[in-house]
C-alpha cells in the first residue's frame, strides 16, 4: 500500500490548478519578475513561494538531472547565508519549507508566521541572486541525489514505472529522461556547467513570486521591491524545446523484470497538454476509471472480477502533450494479459457507452471537491496561482478552472476516450518478477 500511495502522490502532484474565488493583486518588477499577492487574514501565517519555469525538459540531453539537482543545491546557502544554515533560519522562526521539481518547473516555498514575512522574502531573494554554486556544494548534493535515487527508484518495487513509461512514450522529446536525471551526467558535469545553468534559468524574468496569507498589499509590495527590485534581469533567451513531441503511430510493448513478487500491467496513453481544449475531457475520462473506491477500474477489476490488488489511472498534466498512465498490480494466480484485457474492456465501455446521469454527476462532484480541497491551504493557493501564471501567463485561471471542467459533457468524455485511449497511441509494459536463476 505504501508503494501505491507513493505512486499516487507522484502522478497527482505533477501539476494542480484549482478553483475558488481567490482575490489577488499582481505586478511586475522592471527586471521581469512576476509577483502575485493574495491576502487572507484568517490566520497569522504567510506563504512565500517562487516558481521557476525550468524543469527537466529544459536540460541539455548530455546533462540531465540539473533542474532537480538545483532544487537540492539551492538550500546549500548563499553569499549572506552560511553553508547549511538556510533551513535553520526558517525552522528557528517557527516555519517550514520545501521544494519540488517536475518536467516543466521548479518550485520553492516557506510557510512562516506572518511577522516573519520579511525573512521569507530575504531568503528567496538570496536564493535568486547570491546562491552558492561551487564544487563543495555540488559534491555534497551529488551524494544526496544518488541516495534519493536508490531509495525512490532503484530499490523501490515498481519504482521505475514512470521512467520506463516516459522513455518509450517520448522517443524524441525531453520528457523521455527522468526528472532525477542521470547520475553519470551529474558526475561528468563541471562546476562551470552548474554555474551556467544557474545564470541561465535562475533569473527574475523566468520566475513567479507568490506571497499569500496574513499580509497587507501596500506593505508587501514595498518589501518585494526592496528585496527583489535590484536583482538584474537575465540576459539571453531562456532555452525551451524547439519542437512538439511527435505523436505515437503504433503500440509499443515491452517487459521489465523487477524485484517484485506480483506482476503488474502498465498502459501509457499519449494525450494532450494543459493548453489543449481536450485536456479537461481527457482528465475526466481518467478520473472516471479510477477516482474513488467506486470507480470503474476498482469496482470491476478489483472487487467484482478480483483480477488485481490495485488498478489506478493517473493523468499527468504537462505543459506539452502529456500522458494518462494506468497501472495495475495483478492478483495472485492471474496472468498479466488477463488483467490487460480487463483494463481494455473498461476503456472500451467509456468509448462506446455514455455514462448515466448519476455517474456523471458523481464525477463532477468529485472534481469540484478535489479542486476546492487543493485551495484549502495557503500553500495550495500559492502554488495554484504560480502555476496559472507560469503555464498560461494568466493568474485569473485559478478562478475559472472548475467552470472548464463543468463545461465538459458526457459526449466530450466519450469523444476524448475514442481519440486518445487507442492502441496505436500507447505503450504497454508488463512488470515481471526477476527469475530466480536468470
């Protein structure tokens, strides 16, 4: 169950943009930094966060893993923060902090008592302007990242599913390599490589700063200008992939041998990016399959037919054309092809039979609850505002996301399933136990 929950966290956490009537103000500094402020004085806390529009897809193919590596490296310290002391500043003030990296962006945040707002802004300005990028920090964090890979991927049953799926689903696109990157690439990189990455992507005009919580707008704007206004604008164009990923034209099948006891079936359908009109119908089709204990996959394949211990379907909302990944752990004594046939049958029902009004209303209600829950905390509000601005250059989308889902009809969901959930648009992997005597 711990493995399943970890996978759900990975897939569901790659992107989230939610719906509430969120009031905010925004402005842009002369150096290009986009700033969004959201006032919520219900509790004496504040969230300071910054999203950089750099993920693993922006990396040099010979230097993969840099985006994720910098997520670690930029906690080392700065010109004005002693090495290893970054976290201590936040924790001593009674706050928490964290960061995460995806294929498309890197995100840092602190949650602090509201009287420590200035501390949060200073810390993030130091990360942006004066971070330590040197050999000592690089060597320290290389060891940390290698251990993270061993724990999360190499030594975790089914831990390589996302990596093995993406490398086959995107044979000609940067989504093909894992977010954590290649350890060989990180070892081969020089200090100059790391400094160039920092100078290229960690610039104000490639970032969105969000301050949310117990704040006053005028005071907060003055503090932002104080700490970020003098940071120079980045020079040169921010590297982006210069083409869209080519569509799949035939089914790709493969077998992966892993340190597992029960086989698994993985199906990866190539779909659309966040900016596509079809995104919401695709997302709802995936949720119909696996959202909740009464979902179609769970009811049919786990409860009724007892073909699987677990089956889930996870839409990866990506900036460029994404995927829906379905994953099932086979029940004891069941062949993987039997589970695959069962999964295909449930997909076929969505393609050929309109769901009932009752099931459609349940799906819409689930989505509404999920979106509202995402904005139940300052951290969620801040990230959703940052995501809206980063991906769409439009923070107001945070208040229209639910309407986009509610505009989807039953017919739209059926059409999306017919268009994207087809065999010549997917990768199928069988995860099998390693043989005792290979």
